[in-house]
C-alpha cells in the first residue's frame, strides 16, 4: 500500500512539473452576439496554420455546437500578408449621424485585440486598406458560418 501511495505521489509530482501546453491563439476572430434577442453567441476563430473553429453557445443550457475546418494554403498566405499589413485605423464618418445602439453586435479581433465592433449606428469606419482585409477574411471564413442541414 505504501509503495502504491509513493508511486502515485511521484506521478502527480511529475505531471505537475510538465508545463501545460497553451492553446494556440487565433490570428483573427469574429464574434456575433445578441443575447437580448435570445440568439446564441457565435464565434469563428482563424489560426495561423489555416485551421478555423466555429462555436455556437446557446442562450439556454443546450449543447454547444462546434465545427472546424481548414482554409487552403494559398488563401492563408494571402490572409497572413494582409493581416500583417493592416493598420486597423478608425476614420470618423462624416454627414448625418445616428446614435442608436442595438443589443446585437459583431466584434472583430486581430491577434487578440479588438479592431472593430459593429453595433447599431457606427460613428466611424475602418481605413480602406483595413476594411479590405476584413472583407477578405470575412469571405474566406464564410463557409464556417454555414450550418449543415
């Protein structure tokens, strides 16, 4: 019995000394949410190796939906270059302004940093080059949002 206890203690000590593998961080993610309208929180994350994940967390206690896939290498090469060059500068909109706010929002993140939050009427927009990057990433990840029937 003493030998089993010592062996177990040694195994626990060895396991505790092994550093935990950090989960890879997405290079880009898109989160869509509208809890007030009882919609699930949906997130697509794109990783540097071209893999993507889709997670849909229901408002109730239902099961989370998870899907994954991989973008083509050529697509990823283009997106990596575009994301690296993006400045994510915000430019004020001119003309008539609306100050309405909605419970629904879409949040865009690059390398873990919020780069754009679309909610209600915007008071600014992304610079043209960054807006193109966002559109290209959105297009590349469009299949991730499609729910299979």
